[in-house]
C-alpha cells in the first residue's frame, strides 16, 4: 500500500537520498513530500555516506535522535508518514510527482507541527481531524510546487484552464458516455488540439485516463461488495456485465470476480474509504 512520507526541516541542514534519485540537500524551511516512498536515508554533513545505518534512539514520545548520542545536533526535523486509502490511489500515484520539494512556504511549515501535536494527543475526533489535516497538507504541497517544473500529471492537467473542466467531468460522470470529441467541445477546443494538449499535460490520452478512472472506481465498488457486476458496469459507463468484465480483465489482468474475491471485504483487511490515514 502506498506510504507517503513528509519532512519539514526545522533547524540545520542534511541530505536526503531516495531510492532511484540523486540526493538533495535540505535546509531549514524546506518541506519534502514523497507520495510513494520505497526507501530513503537522511544523513548530515559529517555523519558519513548514505547507508551508514544507526539505530534511532527514542528520547521521548514520538521523538527520535539519529547518530551518536554525544555528537552535536546538526539538524532537527519533523518527519511523518501516512497511508492513502482511496479508490483511485494507484492512478493518483501514477499522476503525482515522485517527489515534491518546496522551500520557504510558511503554511506548509506551520501545518506539520499541528499534525504532530494531534498525532500525540488523545483528543475527541482525533482520527477525523488528522485525516483532514493530512489532506490539506497534500493539497498545499501540490499547489506550492512550481508549476512549469511539474512533470506531466494530474496537477498539471488541473492547472490548465482548458483541461480542468474535462477532468472534473471525467471524475464526476463515470456512468456517462464520454468521448474525446465531447470533452473537446466542453473545453472549447478542436478534437486534435484537445487530444494533444491532454496527453502532453496529463501524461495519458483522454480515453486512457477515462478508462483508468473508471477501473479505479470499479475496484472500489468491488472492494465494498453488495453490487452485482451489472450494477457496477452501469455505474462506470459500460452497457453490460460482459462488456465491463472484458474491459476490467484487459486493464487489471484478472476478472472482476477474482479481484473481489482477493480484495473484497471477505478477503481484504484494510479500509476502503477515501482519505489519508496517519
């Protein structure tokens, strides 16, 4: 399951090495969000190269010290990770930047201490508050990213005034008859211009995105249970259970029934409600 990681540098500086990427230097005021963390290491200016493992020493509830206990402090940071629980998490992850690195954003730096305070406290509605705070953190991180530097993906698409309406329609109207021509008309563009712009900004063709979104919604409905394949087919824009079954198997590699057996409520232990859990 996707495990987003975030880090706010409060004091000092360090290096962050994420698997498959060049190390980056972080300084006080920097915020980093990695939507799908696979592995990383953080190390200081004089504490050795990545991979020099030192077990963290817990000095208080949720407070850890890395490195030799007697060495001077090089850096202080607020670090956390959470979990995506959303029907379209695979699609969303494929369309988000691999890493978001933001400097000098006071709103982001102010949000992280609030989240950490709520995590350690035992207050009424703690889970609900944390979920909303983490959603705000994700949105703030995404919209604080420098627009022109963003890789093709959902954020770039939503930032494009010609494409944002089309994306909102795709998300809201999974049962409707969607076509490139119809989406292009809604965007006030020619079919060819819309197709090329969508592919360049989002990283998928319009109908690839439509199919991926519909399959994400279908997987969520299969996980929930209680609906027939015909019900689900109609909700995600297919005229029959057989047409939906063939499209699902082509996209996911398994039949709807096999997916439901493996991931449905009787065979899957995780929550399926949209949101982010700390």
